[in-house]
C-alpha cells in the first residue's frame, strides 16, 4: 500500500487540531488563507503583508508547521508580501494524498503550490528541512526561484550526525516519548534551559511528533556538482552551535561550491537560530533580498 503521511488515529487528529488552532491564534491575522491543490495533496498557505513585489515564501523546519515563523513574521511582512506554507507530508493543515517518493516529487509539489498561489518566482526562505527544500528547488526547478535563503539547512551542506538520529528513536517510542520529546527539543534548542510549556512553537512541534506519522523520503544530501549548478542568488546562515550537522563543514561547502553565495557562520547561534535571533535573521534576509527583484 502506498505510504502517505497521516494522523495516527481520528482521536489523535482531533487532539492535534485543537493545539494547532490554539497556536495559530498566536500569529498575526493573515491577509489570506489558501488551500492549493497539487498532484501530491492540498497545501495550506497563509499570506501576510500587503503590497507588490516578489514575495517571500517561508518553508518551516521538521514538524514545526508555519507557526514556527511566529517571531519572524511581523518584521518580514512589514517589508514584503509573505506566504507561509505548511509543508506537504509534515503535519499541519496541508494534507498529503499521494506518495512523495524522492527529491523530484518534493520539487514538483512546491512548484505546483506556487502555481496555485499565482507566484511565478519566489524568494524561498527555508529553516532546517525547509532549507533543504529551498535548495532542492533551486537545483531542480530554478525558474520558480528568485533567491534562496537557507537557515541552518538540514542534510544540505553537511551530513546529519549519527547522534542526532539515535536521539530521535526514543521520541518515536510510545512508552517513553512523553518524557523523551521535551528532552529532545531542549537539546535541539541548544540553550540549556527549560522551554516554556506555553511556548506555541514548542507545543505544536511536540503535538506533531506525538500525533502525525510522516511518510517522506529522507532528504538526499546535495552533491558538489548539484551545489555548483545553483544559478540563483543564495544566502546561507549556519549556526555555530548547531547539532544537526558539522557547522564548519557546512559553511566551507557553501562557500566553496555555491556560486556567488553570501555565507555566514553565526558562532553563538543554535539550531533554533530563526527564533532566538529573529530580528538578526530578518535583517539578513531583507537586506539580501532588497537588491533583488
């Protein structure tokens, strides 16, 4: 039977929807809500900001949904039109209906979503796995990409460490996941402190991990040749204290291989760079895209 992302049970979906609605309310009121049909399922997109110009399209991290952009949205939407997507196959309000088998399918559904939103080319801003997706789009369908901003992208420039894979195992086990998830999120967050129980982003990530069963292919790390083939303007921000890859290797490959890249290593940042350094990330992205169409 084809593998498609799904909620574990109807009750799990109901519990998740409650958390999603509560956390979505923390975002600014969107100027528009769109459900876009693609060959792989329906993609939920929220539009923020007014005015013209090439929009920013924000692609979230693993299990985070578009709510993860809460700290960034006010600043970004004040400068450009912004679309926030719930990634297909990652929970949220998008709904996968056909298998996503490989990187080509990942690019195809995103191109179809941009078509449905009436976006010819977008400034793609991706965090973690969303950074991989933005880079994948630049490699496979650059006609839809005005630029890419990759924020500590996962398995894009350097491999995911074995330790990270091992730490995810308890998160998926029913009898230990209740205590394992908070510990895992604190480790990824990298600040050493407790995450507030009412933090909307953390609440929704935890609910997604508890209730949604993704069925996506592992992201294939890009070869040297693929990175050299990128023709669109590229910004790369690497967190110096990230646990999802070797930051030194990631920044080196970005600088050595992506033509014309603006690559920055932020020594004090953890993988939660887009949240903990929201204003600085916004400033970098907006400055980078300001000179572009």
